[in-house]
């Protein structure tokens, strides 16, 4: 068994969407598609939006396009990186994901650029049931 790591999945969320909620949802779906392989390998997948979006909602923001988002989205990922053991950087242009990678490297955390590079990940692992 590989040592369990909390891995921040970083990639485009709002980038390239012009604020279109459907495109942002599609980007989040793509980020989330990496969650199962990481979990199946014994790791804890984490996505900044899983934390930031409920924080925004509880603050009364209308969503990720609300002005309050600037005070929540990037700072959430930065705080998560104080607890995460590694970053999985998915492809695509994203200032936030690039910032996550820079912070991870500053802290000496591993940065993986493909699921196959993460210890223990089996790409054809299917959920049991």
C-alpha cells in the first residue's frame, strides 16, 4: 500500500469560460474525474472549489462570478496547500492552478502532471459495486 496523500487536483475552473456556469461545471466535472483514481489508490482527493464554493454561498455571494470570489477562491487553495501533500496539475490554461503549482513547489511538495505518475494509481480501476 502506498502512503496515503492528500492531493490537490488543480486545473482550469473559471479560465476560458467567460463566467458561463455550464462551462465552469464542465471544468469542475473534469477536475472531479481524477478523484476516483486517486481515492482508489488510497489517497484523499481535494479540489479547491469543493471548499470555496460553499464558503462563497454561506457568505451570501451569488457564485464564483461574485466580487467576493476574489477573497475566497485563490485563498482557499492556498490554505488547502498548507494541508495537502501533493498537487495533481491537469492540463489547460489556469492562473489559479499555476499559482497552486508554484506554491506547492515553494513548499517542496510533489507536483504530478498525469494521473499515471501518482504513486499507486491504476488508471483502469473501476468502482466496486
